[in-house]
């Protein structure tokens, strides 16, 4: 094989390698992070199907799953009894997930179960603080105030399926309670609730009022240059993907120019 052919082959391999890297970055930028909240006391343990594919198995009530890495766009979410297929779906719902965002998808209600989708904010809290969000997922519980005993009120008149904004709270151990709006009736108490600095908490009240249960999930934000998968989380696209795309395209162009000049010189020598 002549030197000219070797140069051509080398150039082709370089371009293919760069394009493969470009494809990996592009694929990464087209994902969202999605987790499931099983908040319906009337449903058994369930499997979650996404576009017909089983992505979570045997999710009990009440619970909040880890995040999954999901292709962005409109997806079909189906909730089925554990071990069964889509034909036994307890509910199905279409949900649209935007690339680079995170979502909680909750199965809520009593006999008529529905899906609620919440957009999550996984940005790190300020130093020495935690981020806390509360979600009212108890279908027959009244509107509630969320209070710190002998402290401030975190939310007022929170109704069924409503979620608060994320709030920055000093790290520490608190006695929390849900109190029926306009009354002194305590719906549920959460004594000795510890909030660690740097973590993001979702606190969801689930099930019927007579047997209300509160489930808490904590997420630790991961630096942009670290793998989310090491934390049991799906990987987020890195910031500046558009810039990476531009640099890759420029690199391909430069390779084409340089290799073209080399080929012309080789042609003259030959």
C-alpha cells in the first residue's frame, strides 16, 4: 500500500473517531432524569414501563425511586402490577421530558389512580444549607400547613397534588408537622427529621388520611465533571454541550484542511 493510501486511511479514521465522539456528546445531551413516586395506597407493588420497556421492578408503596436516564421527548409511562406486562396496566400516561431536566413522576389517588409530573431542581443548595420540597399526595387529606415545631412555617394551605418550591433550610434536626389549614388538627408529625448540608430533600405525604405515610428522599448533587451513576443517579448532560459540538466541527474542518495539504504534497512527490 502506498504512502498516499496510508494518509487517506489515517485521515478517514481520525474523522470517524471525531464523529463518534460528537455522537456520544449529542446522545448525552438528549437525556432527562426521571424517578417514580409510588404514592397510591390502593395499588400493589408495581413495575414501571417506559415505552413498553420495564425500567423499574417491584416498586412498593410508599417509595421514591432513584433517577433513571431517559431519552428526552414524549414517553409513554405505564404502571403495572409487579411481574405483569403492559396488557395489565393500572394506568398509562404520556409525559414529555426535556433534555437536561429532572422529573418526579407520581402515581397518586385512590381507586382512580392518576399520574402527576413534577419538575425537579437539582442545583446545589447554599453552603451549610439543605434544599427541601414538600409534596401533598394524600387524596383525602385536607389542605395543610407544613410547620417546624416552635419554628417557621414552610408552606401554607398545600393542597392535594401541589408541591412547594425548593427552600433553603439550615442544616440540622427538626420536628416537622402537617397541620390542617385553619385548624389546630395535626395530620402527621415528623419528629427528629435530620436535614444534612448540601443535600436536596423531597418529602411526600402519601396514602389516605386515616393511615397517612410520609416518605423522604435525599439526593446529593454531583459536580459536573463527576459521574452521576456513581451516586445511583442517571447521568446529566454536561454544561456547554453546544460549545463542544462547535469545537468538534471546527476540529473536523481543520483535519480536512491539514490532511488535504498533506495529500497534495504526497501527490506531487509521487
